[in-house]
């Protein structure tokens, strides 16, 4: 399996996902500078976390127009898997890869904390190693993670099983107290219709190593590696 | 009116912060009256902030060397050797005055500035910390200042992508008019690739990189060297505006260029901007520099030489490159979409010549500006030793007292603060904020760095020498409590007006205490910063020598945190308990008294106890460890219980007395160990001459001090966690 991580000016979790990918893949991913639309053919493209273009204008808005992103959109359309984490999720919605938008957190503060997440379905290449309904602990770190879409879109996402993860309490109950940013219906991550693109606010790469306090995030990366190898 | 026709009078000099005798010295050095540009440069370079003119005499007393010190004070940051060809670069710096005037940008640019000091030396920043002191919570400005400062620190550090993993947030009325924002950055470098600031090589290009120069922050260094009065908010235009996105690009571009051999010297443009960076590079290199200010990338049209030289626009660096390497460097900076301009060259004239519009705008000798800078031996009136503490009545039931203390502003949980900081980016944070020291791995190795900031200003105010020693010792203790070996410190000295002898007495006293502690603990000062004039209308802050400590552990897996791991573990108290209540939080928070002497620091006991604790941790015999500080044994045990979500039953040495429960005797730790290990550990302690006693046992869901009312974990947690969020929501 080969992977590529797109590096934008202001990306700052690019090295973290590189380390986590290398740990699961046994080899390093390609690090692709955002101006390079001509990067190698890969099985997985990662849009990493960070503050591309400083989050100026609107989170992800400028990065969505990078040369590399035009190529990512084209390849996603042909089935290449895309994992879009945090700022990557924002970029993916701005680029039209995923529905909805990430708004400023409801409490208007940045939040860095472990959160509990419920795996809504494991019937995807991203989640095969989790149990359906499993509660996992993975950190978030964002000021703009408040997922919103119109009601019809939200109903469709739920109806078609495109909600990947929801914020929940340790028992798996979906509650507003467990929602770190005000996201509609506690949605933490969504798939595109073909389920080859996953966007999520939590950072699986931040808990992929027992030294950091847990490995719940690693299962997501291991799932992809197993599916794509 | 053209600025060039302003007549330079002593009054104009005074508006640049130069006193009459200092202005006279300027005229003597030049042999003529300076023009306005030159005057502005002298004013900035000779400001307290840039020249250390009141403090240098005392700073020289601090120990600065050890076999592991690669570079001590005097460069952008200190450098220590951590083995395997790796070095740690770190420093703490104040951004007090701007943060009070404009909290978001003041704090943000403080973080940006200290990170530049570190990556200027070739190090990738890997951790940030912040020591924050605010006025009393009831003061009308405090809430807004806390919100703005925390937001600013997060806004900058989160975007740059360096984890903010530690610090302090405390409150006292002496900071009502002068908050303290002390930012620390720790970076990792190759020991053989440290970059310094001395310009060299006659004819070599002087290169400007980073952001464009604007009209922001002009006179910032002078502003930071004066007292505040009721009109201080009018100084808002002197505060700089930060752009963390550009800082992130600047870090990547500088570190990328540093992989080549193009750079001879590099210096960030901090206080007094282009003026201080170019003068420092020339002065350290013993050379001259000629700059063409028309080549400086400017944000606005028609900026004058005066404005360009004194702007404190952020995210800018000055470099001396090897001849012929301009194109290599230009390519790197263009890739990162940053400005790059060759603006001058190194000369052999020993003079700083600035040209603008084809004319010489300033012509100054470099060496005299540094060498003949005013140095003051200001009058010193040492702080009298405090009177002994009289009788202290019990403030109520032990359990009630503990709950009140845990809910007090200084002891309340600060996760409202650090949840707003990305403390996990870089994926190497192995001990998160909230315990003693925090810890980051040295990327890709088993090694890790323990980092902390500490100071107890109320101790320093009561007895500067004991307080100075205590601040150093507490960082040493917090690092030791993780199992790491403390290596070196950075200091950020925050005091009032040095022209008042009693303030200089506080400064001298703190330095003396720090000196003794550094010597006794083999724990040198490698970098630092002095912030004076933290005073409003004659009211100074409590003396606050913030200490940032760095320690090393060879295997992060050996490190321990404050949370006991299992029910049944035994709590052991290390160190001697006398029940010292003078200057304690118990006294202040429950009895409204701030009197008595602070707890004395016995430095030989400190070292003996700490070395014992560290050896036990590294031998794998300790499940959890917490130092005993503010609030004494009772608070320390409660914090351990809360971290673990486990209760405990504990006795108090000598019985159930308030002084024993809440006294702040120094040099103490609480260990949590497997029950079967306790007897052997007590035996080893006895053989090492270390006071040690069984305190109690972990278990259940209540904390009970024998003879006192049991407190449920729920009540403990509510007391500890409610105050700050409720206050900020108020």
C-alpha cells in the first residue's frame, strides 16, 4: 500500500500522521507539497490537520484551491481513498468532497481534549477493525469543528449510513454534554456517498501510540492498511 | 512637518526614554547632536528592556555553567546538551506591558517572540509553557484579561503547531494594574548545528526575511521600560500584531535553510526590531553594517527611516549569508511565500550606516552604543526579614478547609485554560498539563524532556532570598517528581520600578536565593529576561522571578505522573513536616492573612530527598509521585485522588492539626507505591537519611484524613473544578 500526505502552508499535523501511517504501513508515505499536482499514484491520500493558510478567510477555503487539491478531487472521484482529518475535513468540505461545513465551535473557544466517539458503522474500509457501536477515545483540537448541514442533508446522511462517528459519553449515549463543539446531531465525521472519503474532526494519529495514552486511533489506520494492502 | 527638522532637545530625548545624563552621553559619543533616527535608536538600545542597565550587575551573580551547558545567557536562548548529538534550546520571556494594554495580541506576540528566539538558534520548537499572573478575581479587568491572554496564547501557539503543555495561572491584587505574561519555548536542535548571532565576513550580504515591516509596535521597548499610569491604554498602538501563520512558515523556511551551510549568523527582530537585531549582530561580530532602508520590504508606502528602524512588526529575521548563497536562500523563502531581501552588507568600519532615499539617515559607531550603554548600580534596600508568625487559629473543620482551598483561585483546576491550548500536536506529549512537570518525547527516541514553570510570589515578597531559592527548588522538585533529572533553568525576572531602592532590594534578594539554589542543585541558569517597571501609580507587583526548568529522562516509559494506579497502593510522605504556615495559602485564603516568613528551603535536604525520590522512580518502584507545595499535604493528596479517580485514607504525621495538613514545608513529595514495597522503601529512606513516613492507602471513592469528615470524590471534584469556569462565565 502507498499513501500520500498533502502538505499545505500551515499544515501542522502532517508529521504526526506520517509517523502513524509509517507505524501501520511499515513504510513512509509520500509527503506532497500543495503545489505539486503531479504526485505518485497512491492508495490513500491524507489531508492533515493544521491551520492551512492560517485559517484566514475561512478554514480550508484557500487550501481547497491548491493545485494538489484539484488532483485529490479528481482521484477521489475515481475511487482513491481520502482521509481528511480536522483542517483536512474543513478543506474537504470546502472542496466539495464532503457535504456540510465546519463552523466556529458553539462556545467560541478552541478545545483540545480527548473525546468519546461512537463508531456508527464498521462496514467501511476506514473502520473495519472497530465493532459497530464501539465507543473509542480519540482527541480533538480545533476552534472550528461545529459540523452543520441543512436538515435534509443531515437526514440523508443518517438515512444512508454516511455518519461515521458521533460524540458520545463513555457509555455511548449521544448527549449535548458530550458534544465538544455544538455539531449538529453530535456528528464528528462523515463519508461521501461512495464511502471512499472520510472527513472527521478527531485526530486518530494523536492516540495511535500507547506512550501518548491510548491506541484507539490506530485501529482506523490499521483498518485502511489492511483493506488497501 | 518633516521629521528631519525636529530639533533634538533633552525633552525630545526624554520622550524616547533617555534621561538627561543619558542624552548627554549620546552627544558625547557622537560628538554632535543625534538626528531623530539616531535618537530613536539610542532610546531603544538603551531602554531597560534592551540594555538590562539596572539588572546586569546582579544577573552576573547567577551560576551559568555546567558540563552540559553549550551556551549560557547572552544569545537568543540557552543551549544544553542532552547526549546523542542533541541539544535543547530554551528561554522564557515576558510580554507583560503589551498584554495588559491589549491582552490578545500582547500574549500572542509574546508566544511568537519567544519561539523565534529558539528557532533562530537552529532548534525546532517542541513545547511552549506560560506563567500567568493576574489581578484579584474581583477586579473589574481581570476576567477580560484572563480571557484575552488565554485566547491569544492559544490563537498563536495552536496555529503554529507547537504544543502548549504547561505553566501556571494565579491571581493576586498586586497584579491588578500589571499582569504578568511569561512565555517559555523549548526547542530541539543538533548539538553541532547551533546558530549564533555574531555577524562576520566583510562584504557578506545582510538579508531580511519574513513579514513586511509596518508601522506597528513602534516604541514597544520604550513602553515596556516605563511605569504605567491611568493613561496607559493610550499606548495601545505600541502593541504589535501577530501573524502565527507567517511564523509557522518562517520556522519551516529557517529550519530548511539551516540544513544547508548558507547562514553565517541569524537574529530575530524582537524588541526594537531592526535596530536591536542589526546592532547586536554587528556588536557581537565586532564589525560594521551598512543598510539601505529602501530595500526593506514595507507594508505601507512612504515609511520613514525612523519608522523602519523602530517598527516591532512581528515574524521577521535578519541573517548574514555566505557570499554567493543568496539564491539558495531566496529559493527556500520563496517556496514558503515569505519576503526575502538583501538589504545591506557587513563592513569593516565599525559603524552602522543607514541609508534612505540615497541619503545617510543615521551614522552611528557600533561598539560605543553597546559598551558605553548606561549601567546603573542602583541603591538597594534589602527587604527586612518578616516577623515570626503568631498564633494561627483553626479556620474550621479540616474537610471544610480543604474544600475551600481546592476551590480557591490559585489551587482550582486550570483545565479551562489548557483545554484552549493544543497540548497534543506533534504527537510526543507523554505527560499532559495538570500534574507536576509536563513531558514531551525527544522525537523518535526513548528520551523525554520534563518541563515546568514555577514561582511563589508571596514567598518572594515576604523574603526575597527564600522566595528566590524556593522558585528554583520547586521547578527542580516538579521535574524530579516525574523521574527526570533537572538540568538547567531559564529565568524571567518580573519586578517593579528599579529606581526605588526597596524594589532593587527585592531583585537582589531573589537573585541571591536563586544563586544559592542553582549552586546547591547543580542547576545553572542558561537564559533569561528581565522585566522591570511592572508598576502602576507607584504600586509594584509582588516580586516574581518566574523559573522555567528543563529536565531529561532517558526512557519516557520510566516516568511517573501524579495519579495512583490501583486501590491498595500505599502513600508515603518524603521529607520533613514541621507545619510551616507562614505565607501559606491556608493563611491567605482562609484567614485573610499574608504574614509571617515563607517556609525555609533547606537546599541540602532538597537535594537529598529529591535524589532519593528520583532513584526510586527510575528503579520502577513508584506508581505515582506528587510534590507537596501550595496547600500542603492535604491538597497534594486530594490532587492525587482526583487525578486517579480514587479515594484514600490518610493519617497526618503528628495527628490531625491544621498546620500539619496545610503547612507548606519544602522539599517534600508523596509517593504511591505497591503495598508490598512500603517497608523496604522506608528502610532505604532511613539508610539514606531521608525522612519518610507511611501516610495512608489508596482506595474507595472518598478521601478521609483520620479523625476528620470523609469527603466524596464527587465533592472534591466539584470544589476543584468549578471555580474557574464559573468565574469566567460570570
